């Protein structure tokens, strides 16, 4: 696969992950929770989880699209208040969010 294709694939993975995180943050905010850190921190934490997962695959090349965690991130469709353990985006958001009084 040409290098340009890999770059396009990884760019699309990053975009998809960021869009998923943003949608989850907005859902959380709609449930009267607020982030206690800048949004960028949440994005960075989730992207780091994707990078680590891609590296752990031990496939050459270890590109982002091979990250095992992507299925959990991109296929998670349950609401924020549903069971969230084992769901990486929700775990990060819970770590950095608090309910508004």
C-alpha cells in the first residue's frame, strides 16, 4: 500500500475518533455534566489509547487503523449513563467530568 494511502487512512481514523469523542462530550454535557479539563485533554487521552493499542498489535506497520480499541470506540452507541466500563471514550470522559449542581 502506498504511503499516501496509509496517511489518508490514518487521517480518517483520527477524524472518526475525534468526531466520536466530540459527540460523546456533547451527550455528557446534555446530561448536566461538565468537563473539568480542556476538551483537548480528553481528545489527547483517547488518541493516546488508540496509538498504544496500534503499537500493541505488533503488526508491521503498526498503523492506527489496526488498533484493536477502534471497534470499542467507533461502535459504542449506548448512552452516557449506560454501563461504561470497558468503553474507552466513556472511561476518559468520566475521569475528566463532574455533574453540575
